[in-house]
């Protein structure tokens, strides 16, 4: 006669699913309903993705009434924003710890990139939502601020590389954007399962190889370059789309750099004021006399 006992893997899965509601209920009974709801919502997203998250489901997982969440969150979007803000803070903490443990500026920048990818490997469902358009980040200042803090770790690591004399000042922003794009691209491809069966080798090894390629190509000749040299071959600073104008770098939240600003700015072509057509090379010069 077949045994009716569940398999060890099923028992383990059931135990994990039960752990979050118990922890959430414990937090609630200690008086922290908001914390309990965020924990429950995070677990729902982790296990079932965005579709699994509803206010009702979070309330049930936290062991409270359906109406209780509305004391802290106006709707599902507000609850999701709180989950994603904690995701960005977790990303910031993970990358900052790696940065601080590195022996020098170059190693720190590499460590930040690897930690970024590792965070996405550990929390793929939350990571995908952190950068998805599902939650309108502009409507949630706390989420925007958390995103800025996460980007700030990378920007700080790049600034340290420049302070160490490995790159010139005009290269700071392009290198930050290149490093972020590379880390985010690897992380997203892995979170979406695009590497499975296609790219041999461990994720960390592949991430390290491509990041080393980026750093070696950028940092190799930097110490011998004249300070203030053009960031791209023969390109004036004001003509490169990666060098945003000073006014464009100021966001509505008052932050110099915004995690969600780069993409929007580049999409709009925010590279400073457009040159006057009369000043273009080859344009006929005005005689200064009225015609």
C-alpha cells in the first residue's frame, strides 16, 4: 500500500510557505502591522510573482482582516511600492557591503557589479518587478529615493576609481552608465531564464569575465591620459549623449542622479541644448548686414 506521507521536498516547501505568514502574524501581534504586511507581500511576490500579490492575499497571509491593510496602504500599488523600495534598499546594502570589503577602488567597482548580479540571482521575482513599469515609480517618492540610494553605491564606486586616478573626470558618468547597463543586463537575462542551456559556465564566472573586459578596456590607458581629455574618441563633451547637462541632472526629487532618470533622459536626447543651425560646420556665415 502506497504511503500517504508527503515527500521531503513537499514538506520543505510547505514549511517555507508557512514560515512567512507565521512571521507576519508575529510582527502584527507585536504591533507592527505595516511590517507584517510588507513581509507577507514580499513572500507572495517571491513565490508567485506579481499576479500573486493582492491586498486580500497579503491580509490573509498576515492573519488580519481584509480591511486592516488600508490603515497603512491606500491600494495594491502602494503596498507593491513598499515591497520594491525594500528591494532597492536590499540591493544597496548588498552592493555596499561588497564595495567596502574590496581592497582597492578597481576591485570595489568590480565587486559592486558582481554583487548587483548576485542580488538578482537570489531574488529574481522581486528584482524583475523593481524595474518593471507595473508600479509607477513617479507616484511613490520613497520608492524613487530607495532607487537613488541603490544607484548611489555604483556612482560612489566609479567616483572612487576616478579619485584613484584610473579614469578622468569626463569618463565618470559614461563608465557608471556602462557598468550599470552591463550589470542590469546580465541580471535581467538571468532572472528571465535566458542563460539556461545557452550560456555555459556559472553566472558569477561569466559576470566577472565580462566586467573585467569592460574595466580593462576603460582603465588600462587611463592613468597616462591628459586630465580633461575627451571621453570618447575625438568627441566633444557637449556632443556625447552620455554627458547630460547640469540642469538635466537635477531631478524633481532634488537628487543629482536618479536611478530612473538616465533611460528617460537618453530617450529624450537630453544632451544639453541643441546647437544653433547657423553655427554648424559648413553653414554660410552671416555678413552681419540686413538683407
